[in-house]
């Protein structure tokens, strides 16, 4: 089989965030539970505006819209936004989907809520991650709240090599590896064996670096949020109701902060 390297937006974004995600058992029910948690935690009523940063293919955006919120979905992947628009049309909901880099968002005093779900924070170096928080803070109206849904750095999942049967072939994903000295969870190399076209598709450097995640402790996150102007920072241990206190053994580290 021929070996082909492909980048994040031209291949791997859709493979991971659409095809592979849909193969996860119970994922749609999970999305609904996460959205329920977000709406209650952010205290959002119908008609309020929410910004979903790194919205991917719009899974949560569509659920927010079904709860009668005014939704803006923001993602760097042109292909994922295309899929998101198609899905929203099929579901009969209105979502304002935008393509862009979260470090360069230019919203001002607009949203009552903002979310970064599925550990969509920490993709960059420390200074750029702070910029993301600054841009999110600017996007919120006074009194608006931001919710970060993160992996618990003290209770990381047991990452394993996995095979998944997807349309057209098989996806092999290597486990994430934690670079403890750098505090970075390194992206998982993956390959897709396309049995229909006879190709093995590999991740190029762009796709690999897109999966690197800077891990932060609660103390670090709290300090960063205070520095950019957030107040009343709260931590919870799961991304579903009921809200549970955060601890070292919690399933997730969910952060709620108010402008």
C-alpha cells in the first residue's frame, strides 16, 4: 500500500472529530448531558447568547440551539465548519458558524456564556494560551461566564493503542504520551488504512502538533484567569449534573469563571 501524509484540516480533523467520534458508543447522549451541565452552570435562559470555542463539527452547538439559545460556533478547521453547517441545516436549527483562530477572536462584550469543551484549551505555548483566555474574556458581556471542560491532570485516562473500523477502512491510534517535564500531553500518532483506495494515510507534522495539549493544574488555571480579569473562579469534578466538587481523583477538571 502507498503511504501518504496528510494534514489536520485536509484529512484528520474530519477523521477524528466526525467519523471516529460518531463511532463512540453513547456519544450523543453524552453530548446532551454535557450541554445540560453547561446551561445550568452558566445560568443561561432561552434567547441568551453562547460562544462555543473550538466547536468542531458542531455537536454541542446544535444541542445548545435546540435549547433555544443563540449560538456562535468558532473553529479553525474549514472542513469541520462545513460539516457543522450541513448538520445544523439537517437538524433545522440556526447556528452562526465562523472559521478562525481562537488566539485572534475579536468579539467584544457580547456573550452571556462561553465554553471550551472536550479539553479544547492548551493547544499553544503558555503565552498564547493566556491570549485565548484574554480573547474569551473580551467576548463576554459583563457578568458573563466561561466554562472550561478539561482532563484532570492528576487523573489522566489510561491511554491505549486502539483500532476502530470506520467508513472505508481502519483507524489505528497510538496512545497519548505525557511529557511530564514540559507539562505537555503529546499528540497521538495515528494512521488510517484505506482498504478501498489501497492507501495508508499518516499524520504529517501539522496534524501531530494539533494534538499536543499543555496541561495545567487548578492553581495555575486560577492564577491565569485572575490575571486576565476573571473573578469568582470555581472548580468541579465532572461535566455532568449534579455538579460535584473537584479533587485529585475527579474524572474531569471543569472550571467556571465570571467576568
